[in-house]
């Protein structure tokens, strides 16, 4: 691990590393070996599709399949070792920072991938905005221990300056060169990657970023995992850093989407029956896109949710003020108390439906259609959410207030498999 040039800073400390990347000559195509982040893969169908797209698809490292946790982690470690030995994956010759671009016609996102010095939330350098689930951290920590690698970058955002120079100038210069890789994934996104290895350019980027703080847009569990693993190793060590993609949202605004809930053991009829007198409920006889438009209009006026699973869509809104007063903690900022996710978890899940926030009761699903289909297939309840604005998220994070877990989905998320960080290099 290259730690040369580190100085004590009060902002982001991003250092170069020797990225591990696929050799395009050894795989069926770069698009065929990449994957969405581990928690976005819709299982089992999406997992099987990725596994069958190429025998070297990265999903075999981030979501190994075996009967026990230990066997899965060992399988991932063995697979990584084999692919490195075979030259399927290989480290770049020089340490560098990486400029990464995602483009789908409507959205252009560019950022910098590097190894970021870890910091606690109290330091105010990297701001989390969501709570995390311990069992997910245990799962990711075991995988990272076994592989001794950061297999996918977190997505962090910061608000850059408008002046010339700095990270954005380095990005602008990089994109005029031939990229290390260029591919289009199945979702229509075009991906390009460049390495920045010139010491002067790296110093310019690092100096700029050292004046900023970042918001975790995607990867709260992996960030918490990084911090846990750092605590298990004597410093200094490679575990003091974690793989991230930093995007300046002043220049490249992110798209914010909701993460939906699927309630395994609650039929829609039971969910609706328990809302009488406390919420307004309207059944919408219309297709999903129209139902989502109706949800958006209702959410602009107050808390609103869309329940599905019985072949129809049910708009749930206008909660009783008395019910909210009894169930929402009063010791938080109003922006937190009025979040849809807060009302869902504190009022509906905890108080009305009495559903524990545990994997056997609740699944968190990014894909809207998949959530509805799962509910209709299995007989549970899909709770479709409306997204939160980035400004609300950032304002709460700066106050040190975390939102309920899985409250937001920022994107586009970096493709997994574009560049890895193996702690051995």
C-alpha cells in the first residue's frame, strides 16, 4: 500500500493505490464480468443471471454461494487467489487515483476512485446519514477478512469549489486521454476509467479534497465494516484506508431514489385493516407508473406510502397527528421527525403493525417492480416509498442525525468489478 506523501489533514485524505482490474483478453467482455453492488443484486434471478454471464463475473467474489458463511468466504478468497494467479485479474503497474465516468444519455457522472483514510463520524470528515444493521456488517467483515480486499467502492459525495484547478481540473484533463477501459453494461450505462499516476496531479487532487468533507451516498454498511476492520489491526496498516468513489455533486448531481420494503409475513388485507382511523387509505385501480405519480403528489403534501401485493395499489397518507405525536421521538429535528422512513419505522412498523426490523420480517429492495412482484408472488406486503431530496439528507448528516436504515438510494452507483483494491499490493 502506498502511503507516501500523507500529511495530517482535517478533511478527506485520498491516496493512490495499485488498482486490480480485469484483463479484457482473459474474459468474455468487461460488461459481462461487472455487477451492481452486492445489496442491489436481486436474488436469486439476478444472481444466477450474473453468474451465467461469464465464469469470472465479480458476483462470485461479492456474493459467493455455499452452505455456510465460512465456506462462502473461503470460496471467495480462493477464487480471488485463482484469478490473480491466472492473470484474469492483475494489479496495475503504478499506484494511481482513478477517474471514473458513468453516462446513460440523461446522466453524466464523473468522480475519483482512491483509498480514503478512515475516520469516525465524530471527526466530521465522512458523514453517514443512515443507521446500519449489525448482521450485514458481520457478513461483509467476514468476506473482507477472508479476501483481504476491498472488492467494490463506496459512493461518497462532496460539494466542490467553482474555481479552477483541483480535482475537477484533473478529471477534465483525464477524460481527454484514451481510457483504460470502456464498456456499456446491460442497464445502458457507459463506463470509462482512466488512471492518474503523475505525482503532481495526484498532489493537486489530494490538496483539493483535503479541504472538504463527504457524505456517504451509498455504502453505509461497508463503511462501518471498514471501521470495524481498522480496529482489528494495529495502525499503520492498509486497513486504515477503504476504497471509495468521490463525486462532486455541485458539478455532477446524483439521482436519488427510494429503497422499498417488503414485509414477508404481513398480508396486504391485514396491513390495511389495521390502518382504519389512523391513516387515509385509497385504492388506486391503475398501472404502477400512474400509482407512483399519485404517490409523488401525495408525498409533496405529507407522509405517504403505496402498499401493494394483492393485485392493486393502495395509497396510504394523512396520518393522524395524535398518532404521530405518540409514536415519533420528540428529541430529533423536525426534518427527521417528518421523514417518510421515520413514520414508516416508528409509527407503522413498530406501533401499528408490530413488525421487528429483522431480515426474516423485512427485505429492503431497490427495484420497484421486483418489490411488487415479490409481494404478489409470496402474499406479503410491498411498501413503496418516495425518495428523499439530497439537501435534506446532507442537512441531517451535518447535524449528526442519522436517518432510518435504507432510507435512500443514490445513483448511479459505481459498477462493481471496474477496479478492486487488494491489500497485498
